[in-house]
C-alpha cells in the first residue's frame, strides 16, 4: 500500500507532487497560490504607497490588514480567475520601513513581484516548504509554519532595533509577512532577499551549522544536479578551509559574532550559514572545454548582485578590495534576456549596497563601478589549491526558537549521542559553537597578497606564495617541502609553516 502511494504521488510536509507533475500545497495548486500572492502583494504594497510616511509606532508591529479578493472583484480589488481568497498583511507599516531602509522603492518591489510570473523552485526544503523566486532573481518567497510566522511577528521590534544599530548583517532581510487563506486553509509566506543568484553558477553549496551529528548530505541529496552539502562534507572538501584576505576575514568573523549575539538574545538556535561557492577557475576550464552553460546565467559581465552578506561597517580599509581576479575573454557569453535589464530608481544602488557581500563594504561611498569580467557581489577568496573563488553567503533559518519541543529533542539526542555534537542545542552554546566553527574551520586568514598597489618586493612575495601553494599540492614535492632544514638554520619549512617562512623571507633585510 505504501509503495502504491509513493508511485502515485510524492509528499514532503504539505507539498505534494502528483503523477502528472502538478504541485500542490495543502491541496491547493501552487500556480493558484502564486497568482493570488501576486494580487495580494500588489494591492497591499500599492495601496500603502499612497499613504504618507510617518514614524514607526509600537502598535505597527502587531497590525494585521485583511482584504477579501472575490472572483468578480470589488471597488477595492480586481476581478480574477482564481478561487475566492483572503489575503492578510502583517505589520505593513513596519515592513515598509524595512524595505525603505534597504533602499527598495515600492515601484521596484512591485515590478519584481508582479510584472511577470514567479518561478517555483523545484528543490524544496526538508520541511516541504514551497519557494518562489522573482524573475529578476532579487527576492524569494517562502512558506512558513504558523509558529514561525507568529515568532517572526514577535521578533519584529527587536529586528527593527538591530537593523537601526547594524544595517550590515548576515541575517535574513525580511520584506513582508503575509497569509493566504483559501478553502479553509492558511498558508503563511515571508518575502526575503535571495542569497544565491541563479544567474551565477554555484559550483558548491553548503548548509553549515557547526555540528557533526548527521551533518552529511545523504545519497539522495548528492544525486541532485546542485546538491546542498553539510558540515562533514565541507571538512572533507576543504580540510584546510577557505582563505580570505586578513581584513575580510576579520570583518566577516566580527559580523558573524555580532549576529550570533543578537540571535542568542532572542533564544534562537538551529540556524545555518548558507555558503555558495562560485569557482572562477573551474568556470574558465568548463568554458574552454565547451561545457554547456545554463542559459539563465547569461553573461557574467551583466550579472546583478543579489545575495545577502554584509560584513560590518568600518572593518575594511578605505581602498577597494581586489584579489586581482579576472576571467579569460573566452568566457564571455551573449544572451537575449534583456527583458530583465530595466531602468531602476536611483535608490536601487542602496538596495545593491545592502544586499550583496562585497558591495556592502562600500555602502557609504558612491555606487561601485563594476570593472572586468568578474561577477559582482561575491566575496573574493581562494581554496587550498589557490583557485579563485567568489563566496555568496548569509545566515538562514532563524525562526527556530528554543521552545519545549527543541529542549526535549536536545535531551533525547544527548542521551543517544554526544550532546555537544548534535545540531539542536541551547542558544548560548549553539552560538559559541557556530562562531568557532566558522572562524576556525570554514574561513582562514591569509596576508593581503593581491592588492592593486602590490609592487616590487610585495610582488615577489605574492609570487613566492603562489609558488608555495603550487608546490605544496604537488605530490612529488610534498615530501621534500615538509623535510626540516639544517639545525643551524633558524627558519624551518614544513607543511604548516610555509606561509610563515615566506613572510620571514619577505621581511628579511636582504629581500
């Protein structure tokens, strides 16, 4: 019987996929949900735009506006071909403030959500949520459970305070909370920033929590075209971590530390750091080999940056960060997706500045003029092989509070396994473990090697480091590089001290 049911339909949570490929959520066609959501958002945001702006009040966080959309329409709503539904907008004034804080004008928001059909993502989360992506790749809509929506609404005053104090954050950017009601079913949705732009190929994706218990992608996940790996997979793929320039590393770790402190204060746990890795060198090799590219990616020279990763203000040098990245000219591609290239308001630069990894660094300066063929928005990094990477990252799944259910789950898992290794843990311990894992295992600090002003001895040092990385990963040379030098020589060269040795050479008077 179970086998017959699995052949008939696939179900994860409330999401079902029928034999014909039709997708339903709570037994409602997702295409109907999508169209109804667009009508609701158009009415809510468009109507709010005509109201004068004012200071945010405490009661604004708890306000709920309800609109009934009949099929025949009314003086307030347009006619439509969907089933009659009710659309609730939570804290509309508060979310208008948040959108304005990130420089999102109402017309831009409406164009993104309502000018064309949303794209349903075929890879749902483990909870069976449904995800919609706007055509311009900027925003994402996700269904949330009743408790999560309720928790977010209670979180809004603290979220408001945190954004005012720290606009640069890795925390999700919430732009709206809504509820679609139809056939006596409630479907709550949240509008957020899109972390991983689909137009840029992600060669690796990781969902990192800092725990090791069952933190490995299963066989089913690995078989997907774009799998999401976990903590143990990362340690296997990158045993030496991912290398960032010293200033970038410091700013990123400080941002993670500050965000974890905020999450801990709200008793939030079980969140993750989503990391997308775009490998520039691998992309170049694939292009030269003639490997077909997803047409949605388009030319990398025209990619709009759409991911959230905002290291803290003031932690970066005033000079422009540059790892001297470039892409071979043969990687340039021509596409016909000019429909997405529309005029934006001047405040769009503010949106970009607060929604991307690298652009947020210079949010207080003039809009960045993208140079070269490197996709903007990602954080430049290198792996242990010396390959050039762009990182797209942000903290996700922050709507899990340490309620009784989570406490019982942690207690039960602690009895069966090492209590410190399981993902569910009390917020304070979870935050500390999360920070240590990111700062010590995932990201590593290296000296500034590729700044534009590198000349003379600095350039020699960079050449030495590049040579060292290549030598270290050569099997025939690895043994010789790890052999200690003569005892009378004060400097040793070994597997772990190579960079320190090169730095000593760099600072020596004769160099």
